[in-house]
């Protein structure tokens, strides 16, 4: 799907590590829902958060 969209519009609109996944059962749905719900909570300790003192982006000069 990604390949066809990129070809149709002429450039990549997806983030580098993006992949799509078909949710096939209730167990997968629950796991993915929990990930989506809980992911923002991890921002405080994320290496790319500019407010995190262990910020890898700053160390790499990406800021």
C-alpha cells in the first residue's frame, strides 16, 4: 500500500520506520490500543524529547 501511495504522489509521506498492519483478532486490537494509549506517557523519558536531560538528539547535534 505504502509503495503505491508514494508512487502515485511522487514522494514518501510516511515516516521512515512506518509499516502498516492488519489487525486480525481481538488480542491484537487490545495490544495495539494499549500501545497507542500509553505511548504519549513515555515522552518524558524519550531520547528525542528536548526536555529530557539524556537527550540523544542534542548529543548528536540534531537540535
